[in-house]
C-alpha cells in the first residue's frame, strides 16, 4: 500500500453503518426531512440532510452542517443542542429539541466520522417553479417510454 493512501477516506465499518441506520437515520427522517430533504415542499436554509454530500456541504450559511470527526465544529450539533438562540433545530413548532440521548447519538456519530451509506445526491426541487410540461417530461423520462 502506498504511503499516500492513508489520506483517503476508508469505507465505514459495518458497526458504524448500523449505528447510523438504527440511531441517526430514523431521527433525521422523523424530525428533519420535512424541511431538509429533496422531497420537502420548501427546503429551509437551502440545507439538505438526506444525503452525506449535502450534509458536508451545508446550506445557505456556506458552512458545512457536519464536520466529520469533529462534533464541536459541526453546525448540526450546534443547532440540535439549542446552545445558540439563532440556530435551534428542530424548531419548537416542529416538536422542539431532541432528547439528550438523541443529541448524544449525533455527537457520537459525527465524532466517529459521520459514517453514512447514503451516496446518492439530492437536488432541491421547487415544484412551484416547474411547469406542468417539465414535471411530465421528468416522469416520462423516468420510465424511458410513453406507454
């Protein structure tokens, strides 16, 4: 193995993926995707949390939501801890702060490198700005045929 190979990310361990699937993804799906997924009616803060690349990229702040390996530098952790009055997620009107156990799970997950098997990229889709013809073309292209 080359001495340079150590700088590249390694495939996450199965235990790390299992931790994500059992402790992180369900919370994201239940508490975050309504506002922060490609399927959201309106994506808040231009932040997607439904794929790893988007989480690492971040939203309109220009800062990554997750800094893999460093929970203290991750805006996602700052938001779910409610330590900043201007950045509290999920918002109170959407059920409020996560449990202490859920927050601890997110901190553990980020500190372990934020292992995440979700490789597909999401795109923000604004259905109000698309014409009916564009939406129909999208659906037809998914099937590859007209009938």
